[in-house]
């Protein structure tokens, strides 16, 4: 695990959450996704799950089902971290 990987985990909104909440099933997944809503490292978390094909739990605001569907739609992506960070950066307002 690199320093960057450790750093984003320290800033995660879920770092103090009960792990059972994050690995919930069905309707309880909405609560887990709500934790991700304002998380400052949501992009890094989602990239970690997609790049490493993590199968279980809510990561970066997406359930395992949502991540599987995204991976099927975009099998060509080599680095989700690059894709997601680029999308995030282009969506941010430019400073004048």
C-alpha cells in the first residue's frame, strides 16, 4: 500500500463508521451511500474499488451491483483513478 492510498483512507467520512453499515444489503445500502455523499475522498475510494475489483460493500458511493455494471459498460478502462480524477477536475470551477 502506498502513502497516497493510506492518506485518503485517513480522510474518509466512513473511517469511524461501523463496518457492518458499509457492507449492508438491500435497503440499508442507502444509508451507507449517504455516508459517502459529502466525503472528501469519494473519488479515491471509488477508484480503489474499481481498480482492484473489490466485490463487496459500498465504496465511493456505489454499491457492488452499481460497480459491476460500470465495469461491464467500460471494460476498456485501465486506470479508474485517472478517469475519475480527470472527471472530477474538469467538473470543478476554474479560479479566475
